[in-house]
């Protein structure tokens, strides 16, 4: 089965099954690649944010609060 055939089959599935497949694919990718590729600008941005966090200059948010807020706005 080629990629187009797979995508055609996936497009017929309910959203919950598509999301489960997505999660399974992502899990397989992370098993194969312990370190996912990252662009240099991404590394710099993460380093910058981590420095700000260490210096207590970055406001952090609780994940549960962020998740709740996102659900309320959608």
C-alpha cells in the first residue's frame, strides 16, 4: 500500500481513530529518533527562554490552567 492509499483510508476514519493513529505514528518516530531534529533558531529560542526562566524573568503558567483556557476559547 502506498502513501496515497493509506491517506485515502485514513480520511474515511472517525476523528478519534485518526488521532489514535497520529499518536501511534508519533510514538514510533520518537522510538527511532531519541533526539528529534531541531533548527538552529529553535535551539536559540529555547536557550533564550530557559535563561529567562532561570533568572525568574519569565512568567510561567500551570498546564492545567492553560488547557482549561484553551478549551473555553474554542
